C-alpha cells in the first residue's frame, strides 16, 4: 500500500532529510506520528529504503490491538532471526497500467512477521538481551519499522515499548528503529518523557497541500499517458482534504474506470470521475461508511442531517462557528438541492447536537465555552463526507470557499 520510491513520495523531501539525519546520529530513533492516512508508513519505508541502499535490511513489525511490549519485541527478534538476506532488487513485480496509484509491489527488502517461540521478555533488560543476541547472529545491519503503534490497546504496554526504544542506543549502531503511530500528539502515544527529544526524534507529519495532492494524480496520469482536466484534478485534491490516502483511493478508482472504458481514452471525463467517486465510496474504509450510516440513518425524521454534515465538511477547519457553517456552507449546499426545504439556523444546530450524540455515532463534536464551534470528532471523516456529497453532485470543500 505504501510508497517506497522517494521519487514518488510527494512533498516529503524535508521530512526525509530530517529522518535521515536523525538515523545517522548515534543512538537516535525516529517516531513518525500524524493523522490516519497522512503517509506515515510510506515515509518510514522510503526513509528506511535510503538506509537499505547503504546496506541495511528493512524489517517491519505491524502492531495489533492485542500486542504488548513482549509480543512486539518477540516479533522483532523473530524478524531478525528469520531474515534471509537481501533479495535481488530486479525481482520486483511490475504494476498493471491502471494501478499507477497503488503500491508498485511488496517492497523487496521488507519481510512480514510471524510470531515465534522466542521467549517473551519480562523486562527491558531481557528484551535488550534477546535483540542483542539475535542481532549477533546476522551479518546485515537492520532498520526496524514498528508500524501502527497506536493499535496496541494498552497504554501501559505502549509506554513500556517506548521505554524499550529509548534504551536501544545500548544496542549500538547495527540496529535503527522507526516507529509509526497515528496520533495528533506524540505524548498521547508514549506519555511524557524527558528523553523523547534526545533519543527519539519526533517527526510530525502534516497533511499534504492542494498542489502536492494534485501532483500525485498528475504523476500517475503521466505514466498512463492520460490528461486530467484541471477541474477534476482540483476536485480530487479538494475532496481528499490533505490526505494522500484519499487521493490514492479516488485516483485509483478513476483510472480503473478509464481502463475499463471500451473507448480509447486520452482525456479523463467527468463521467469517469463520477464513476470513480462511486467506486471510491464502495472501497472506502468500512468503519467510515458504517459511522456515516449510523449518523444519518438512525432516525428517518432526521434525513436532513446528511446535508448538515456536508455543510460542516465544506471547510477544512477543525472547529467552525455555527454561524459560518450556516451562512457560508449550509445555505450554499441547500441552494444546490432543489425540492429540499432548508432548516433554519436553530434547527440546523439541533441537528448538529443530535449528530454529537453517541446513538448517532458521535461523528461531530462541539467546542468552546459557548459550545458554538463544531467539527468532526475524527478529521479523517471529512474526506469521506466530501465523497458522499460529491456522489450526490454537491461539490463541497472548494478552495474558494475555504476559510
Ligand atoms: N507523500 C506521498 N506522496 C504520494 N503518495 C503518498 C504519500 N504519502 C502517502 N502516500 C500514499 O497514500 C496512501 C496512504 O499512505 P500510508 O499508508 O503511508 O499512510 P499512513 O499514515 O501510514 O496510514 P495509516 O494511518 O492508515 O497507517 C498510500 O497509498 C500511499 O501510497
Ligand atoms: Mg500506516
């Protein structure tokens, strides 16, 4: 799923440089954090690839909810032990012509992890002992990517694992760690610790700019020798709301539609785009579509909640004043909905209150002492809501209207 080739990684040059510098400093590990789908794993793999070129094996451990400090250390140890040396780089698969938005192949040097008989460490010292030993048996230096760190459900286990990473400088320069975790604030994941700045280099990953998002689509289109009209390019970037995961989802669906077209297509049409939107919704993360349904389908009397959600998603801000939502987004949305009667401001605010309710998935939240600012509880939802609006022919999220 992730981008491995630094040339294909758009807008992350400076981050790559920071990571490379940190990993080249003795005893430093990197912690990449940011919102879901912002590109953490891709950045980690690309940065690791840079080290791989300098003769390091890349091993990746993906965490799960049930994982603990001990099981992750076991997985790392097993990965090091099982590593069979570097495969031939020339053996990578080629992607299909219409898959330019997707990963090119399973990265050549990355191995999947299976759990092992390696003993579960009961302390950080034991964990260091195990890793030191398995490492001693391997000829190559390694870079370990610990991915989806946030999925470890237990706070205590996450903190213990972070503590282990803070102690890895004692393992020497043969092993480097890159950790990825979905969080807006690093302390949510690892807790407060004075050594975070010295031993762990925090790399915060922001959303990509509109131009970066467009560049991702243009890059793929160029490889497919397709022209994408500016209007469609802008819409993809606008809907994606800074997240490359949405650009890839929409771009991939769009290009498959072009690929499936019986005619020979040189220029993407609005029909391809609209069909691509439908497919994107079908392929979007099930959790997002479930939440959207829970929010909008629970109560048939509240059908107009959907339009309120579209209005909220119109601007890429986490907290919007209710007046702004109503005047600048809700009324323009309703102007594109002939035959639907619009709510007054008070009723629209009541709908937002309902959407905040747990029974409606608590999809939105309100902020401030006067409780007049509203936003999505999870920022990833905004892109999904924009997709739903686009499916209904409503173009929200347009740059001109953004605050
Ligand atoms: N800078 C970039 N340029 C081009 N494509 C990117 C970039 N960053 C990420 N992508 C693409 O966006 C998608 C999501 O990226 P990735 O899986 O790395 O995000 P993530 O932050 O790890 O997501 P999650 O939080 O779900 O683990 C992938 O398809 C990846 O190829
Ligand atoms: Mg990831």
